[in-house]
């Protein structure tokens, strides 16, 4: 019996057409699905993300001070409810801010008006007090002491009125600079000479160290002298009879002055509040050279008005260092200060205690008696 081979033939054209149809269907379906996903995403962004983005932009404008901006309210959906709530909050904030601004203006006017009105009777009291003070030697001891107290407190009251007027000018934004070319070194030396007798009475030695800063710089000498005198006075009062070092230096972009004392110092928390108005680190500590409690606050405003900075470093038991940095030219960035804020001797031993003029006289008299 022979071998046979059987062949069966099929026409695959229909199967090929079917595969092409399936592929086209998948491509068209995938394209339609992509378009549908994009459309849904656009709708979600339009209905949800866009209002949230608009709310974020509006909140940023509110934070920047544009109190009149609001979110558009459309429809009654959840996003519209959020917009209405946000706008209500913005209205309340704007109302409170405007109210606080009005109260601040009323307070500034009140301080300014009261200070001006008090000047006339204070001038009369000052004249009468000066007359009594000049004739105090003819009074009984108790009356003489009363005349001295009246003279001292009247003078302090007058200084406080002047400081309050100056603060009111800063708050009202009406303070201005009367600049002229001035050498910071010469100004510091003049201020030190002015305070030297007070330092001798307190037993502190004033030292001026000036490796730089001799070039004249545009500044308001009255305001800068007020800063320096205030810093030196505070250093003498809290210097615990140790030296007070005034350092002046300069760089291509800035001039700086620091006042270093070796007294009681302050904690970090106290140093952060030292420029607050009427704030004292130790309320029980007696003032030896007067003061109104506004000196450092005014000094900070004076430095800021020049485009400068007034900073402090202090540590308990290691003293304090106040640094004033001013730009060499107005409107130009001052850059880094040429003087360090933390002094190089911050970890070193404290200088020995000085002696007051009274102590020196007592020692001289004791030596004469021994002789």
C-alpha cells in the first residue's frame, strides 16, 4: 500500500482584514480614551484646581497689603461657598486692619498733641525751677534738696517730652535727615570727650580705637551723635566700673562704630527686647545717669533712617557690644560690617575694676594721713 499526503488550503485574507480592523479599533479607542481623559482633566482643573489657584493668588495679594482683592463668586457649589467664606474673612480682616490703622493715627496725634501742649507749662516750671536751683545755697538743707530734685526731674521730664515727640515723628513717617559730610571717628571722639567726666565719676575709662573711619561720610551728625552718646551712656551705667571701648572702622561700602562694655551683660531673651520702648532688663536697677527708656528705640530708628543697622551682642557676666553700621553712600547697599558683632575678647578675662574719682581722693587723703 503506498504513502499519501493530504494538503488543505485556507484563504487568510479575511483573518488579515479582521486583525487590521481590531488594530484600527484599538488605536481609535485609545485615542478617544486619551481625548476623554484630557477633557475630564481640563474640566477638573477648570472646576477645582483653578479656583484653588485663584484663592492662593488672592491670599498672597492680601498678605502683601492689597486688602481690596476678592475671589469671584459663581454658582452655588462648594467652591463658591469657599469663595464667599474667604471673601467674608477678607472683609473682616480689612475692617480690623483699617480700624487699627485709625487707632494708631489717633494715638500718634494724641502723643504729638499732648507733647506740644505740655511744652508751654513745662517751660514755665523749668524757668521757676532754674531760679530756685540757682538760689539753693540760701535755702535750708531740706528746701535745698527739694530745689535740686525739682531741677533734675524737670530736666528729665523735658527730655522725655522731646523723645516722645521724636518717636511720634518716626511713627508718622515724617522724620527726615539733614545730612552733611562727617567723619565718624571725629564724631565718636567728640562724644567720648563729652561723656568723659561722667565716666570718671562712674569709675570707667573711655577708650577710642579707630583703625579706620576717618573719611567723611554723608550722615545726619545730630542723629548719629545722639546714637553714640546713648550707647556710651548705657555702657557707663552698666559697665561696672570697667573700661568702655569705642571702636570705629570702615570698609569700601560701610563705616561702623561699636561700644563695648564689660559689665553685667544680658541674656539672649533680654538682648532681643533691648530696643523695645520703655523696656528695662532689670526694673529694680537704679538709673544713675537718668534716661527716659526711649534712647535705644530712637537710636534704632535713627540708624534705620540712614539705611544702616544697630545690633547688639551680650552675654551674662561678659558685658555687651552694640554695633552701628552705616552705608558710605546713601542708597547703596552697605554690605558686611567692618566690625565683628561678637568681640574677640568675649571669652577672655574681664578687665580689672576701675576706681571712681571719690575712691581716688579717699586713697590720696588716706596716704597723706599715713604720711
